[in-house]
């Protein structure tokens, strides 16, 4: 019998969370497409070739805001 996994929906992602999720999904897609780990990581570092759907990296102020919220 297949077990069901409960899906947790959290639509309150910070810009940093969203960016990290998009990078992870991009990496997984590159690996499924047959790219090596090294090439996949290299592509992640080439921001000018990222897909259009990816948001831009959060600014340092966005990251600091996120860190300040976690400390509370």
C-alpha cells in the first residue's frame, strides 16, 4: 500500500528562501538532464545564463533582514 505524504504549503517565503529553492530546482534539472555535478555547479555560478523564471539574488539588506527575523 502506498503511503501518502502530507504536503506543507508555505506561501510566506522570503526572497532568500525563494532564491535558494529556485537554485536547488535548477540544479536538480541540470543533473536530470545529464550534466555532471561540476558542470551543474558551474552553470549555477553563471548568473547571466540563468532561466528567465529565476528571481535575482537577494540583496545584502534582504539577507540581513531575514537573519534579524530569525534571531527573534
